[in-house]
């Protein structure tokens, strides 16, 4: 019997965390994932230039992860999350003016601060507190699955808004396309700001640290040393790193649909949206399973699925007209990738990392594990731009296969390390 109370007073805080957890990343990432062909056109960008924007985000986020994590151990996660959402929404308002490439790079740097330094560690800590001692799998499975559902619903609304503006027209000017896409940006910005206000006023205050914390005690070096001396932290870092590389590749599925499978613009965006509906299903199921077995074992299985999916695409057998193979390949890859996202922070407890050091541990892990934000965009963009058509995609998925194998090795080492401590 799964030990969890499904009551309004316990479930409502998690719902707010879920809404916030995806909303804060919708403007920097999800819109580009769903509308990538359109986004490149209306901002007049190449894949490589968009990759550079992601890299700037990642570079700012690199230091934001490290120092923002310990911030969540000292100050109210509720306030940090609310501020992050409102500030991120303001960046979306700026985006509606279609800033030039140079300004767009500044915008992504700004988002790297708002969505990571203020938000990331606070969200993970709030989720772990909600899960308690026995429901970490459910907490993080529901978090990622719920985030996937939020992303799917928002992207579907965005597609409807975009389709409404363009109507049946097939030959729109750049100005007309920008006007249509602006409706998507405005809706998203308003939604993100509204969630920030809800978080500030209604997120549960239980577990908040003492507000009298001395600012000079925020970054305590001894806390970092405790975390960095834990072997499980380093193995978990590699697990998250490899899993995140898989997640970055999901950015190109809609583009693959358009350029390789020859789907039209709306259908290609629909592929990205459909995948987002798979994410909540995977998250919830894997979260329920994780509390009945070791989460690290399920991570092993997820890396195997990611490897098989990447080999499927890298082989080059998926071509226009073979829609069934295309959907099988995407489903196999996506299930593995989404399962990993739902699981990797759920094994903080399995790795014997204290709750009081959750923010600091997440900061240290994320400092390295999310570096793909820096280099994956330019690498993927370069591979796609330098080898148009199927060849570029085969290179990307071959690279993903390598990281899948590395993730398998890291997970095995994590399990062995934890097992030796328990013995």
C-alpha cells in the first residue's frame, strides 16, 4: 500500500510547486522546443545562434546553481520562487518586442539568473520536504510528471493561439508571423507572473528556515565540504549530467518532424506537444514504482531505454512515410528520458544526503550536471547546420548513445557506493 495522503491540505502545495516548476522554464526553453521552426524564423536565428543563447543561459546558470542552492537552505523558498517567476515573466514582455540577436543573448543571461539562482534549489528543497521520509519517489515523480502536464497544456494553448492568428494562410510575411507568435508570448508571460503571485500568497510556509539568518552565514564553506566529501554526490552528478544531455536532445524532435519527416509547421509543433503529454504519464507511473523499489534500479532501466532510442534514430532507418517507426523511436527515447528526469533527485535520500543540506547538495550537483546548457546547444546546432537533413540528426543521436552508456556506468557505481555504506 502506497503511504501517501491525498488530501487538499497536502496536495495543494505540490500543485503550486508543479505549476511554478514548469512555468519558470516555459519562456526560456519550452516555447523553443515546441515552436522551434517558427521561433528560428520570427527571430531570424540559425540553430547555432539559438544554441549560443542557450549557452549564455547555461553559463550564468552554472554559478547560479552553485550559490543559489545554499540560498534555499537559508531563506524562504516560497519568496525566492515567487520572485523568480515574476522576474522571468518580465523577460517575456521584453521578448514580445523581438529583440535583435545581441539583445536576445542578454535576455537569456538574465533568465539564467532568475530561473536558476532564485528558483532551482528552492523548488527541489520544497519538493523533498513535501515528500517526507517515505514518498520521495512520488514527490519527484509527481513533480516532473506534473511539470510535463503543465508544459503540454500550455503548449497546446500556445498552438491554438498561434493557429488562430495565422488561420488558413500559408504564405505569411515575417511581420504577420511575428504578430501571430506575439500572442503566444503575451499569454505565457501573463501566466508565469500569475503563478508567481499565487506562490507568494498560497504556498505552504512549513519548513521555511529562520528568517533571522545572518546574510554572512548564507555561504558556509563547511556545508560545501560536507557535501563534496560524499561519493554519492559525485555519482549522482554524472547521472544527472547524462540524463540532462538526453533531455536537451528532445529540443529537436519537432524540428526532426519538419525537416526529415516533412511535416508542416503546425503538425511539427504538435509532435512537441504530444511528447509533453507523455511526460506526466511517465512521471506519475515511475514515481509510484520508485517508492516500491530502489530508484537507482529504475534509473538503470531508463538509461537502457534512452540508449536503445538513440541507436534507433542514429541508424537512419526513420525516413519520411515511416510514421509508425518515427513514433516508436520517439516514444522509446522519450520514456527513458522523462523517467530519468522524474527519478534522479528522488535518490537524494537513497544517497544518504541530509535534508538540511538539500539545497547545497543540489547546487553542487547542478553546477556540473547542467553544464550541457552551455555546450549542448552550440554542438547540436553545429551538427544540424553543417549536415542538413538526416546526417546531422544521426550524429546528434550517436552522441546521445555515448552519454547513455556513461549514465549506465555512473548509476552502477552509485548503487555500489551506497550498498557498501549500508553493509
